[in-house]
C-alpha cells in the first residue's frame, strides 16, 4: 500500500487529516519551546538575584534574603503550592 504522507487517509477506521495533525504537532513543539524559555528566564532571574546579593554588605544581605524568601512564600501560597497558616 503506497500512501502519500501529504494526503488525508484512513487508518484502522480513523480519518487522519494530515494538515491538522501537522499543525497540532507544531503547536506542541512551540509550547515546549516557550516553556523551556520561561524556565531559562527563571534561572537567569535567580542568577541575577545572587549577583545582586553579593553587592550588599552582610547585614543588608540577610535582610534581602529574608524579604525574598518571604516573597517566595507569599507567591507559593498565592499559586497554591503551599497552604497558608491558619
């Protein structure tokens, strides 16, 4: 059986629309690329935080660390990763 991959065809009683399949695959790949870019952006933000903290004197570095951890906790609560204390 010779099938042209650029045409629509029937496989085991399932109609395959090649263009729809190709577009779906492209969308999945784009989503994967975007998510990986977001992860890299997050990683860079953490590196920037660490670089900035090295410029602070120890007393201010401690204050900055406490405030940043507090912000991380607030965002984790907001996003539902952890439950707030009651």
